């Protein structure tokens, strides 16, 4: 019975991984960086994330902003449309990042 439960739990975790697309931005500005007057969107995203420790990199899909578990890798994709493979924990809104790549 224990072996069955482990297999079931593992398959549930694997099944919940999905692909999410959107723009890597920051939790403060999301989609509108004009008010910050810091230059282009990528520059603003990076600056906002460095200025305030409470500001996080997020994936914004035009409707929802998902907090990213990885806060180092997204910096190089700031302001760009990406595809993230990972698991979304709906209660916390955190997207566990397995892989980030540019959306083509």
C-alpha cells in the first residue's frame, strides 16, 4: 500500500508541471513602467527588483502575475516574453521554475 501511495504522489507531482507564457517583469510595476522613468522596460524591471527587497521578479501573462521561485535567472530575461516550465502552487501564487526560455 505504501509503495502505491508513493507512486500516486509522484505521478500527481509530474502531472501538475505545465508551461506558462508571459513577460518577466517586477511585482511593483507589472505591465506599466512609464511612471518610473527609468528607461526601457528591461532596465526598469532590473532596477525595481534591486531597489526594494520586497519587489520580486514575476511572470505576467496579461492577467495574472505569478511570483517566481527562482529570482536569479529571470533577471537576464527582464522585459522579455518567455516560456516557463514549472509547477504553480495556487495557494501561494508561486510558480516553481524548472526552466525558462525565450518565447519565439
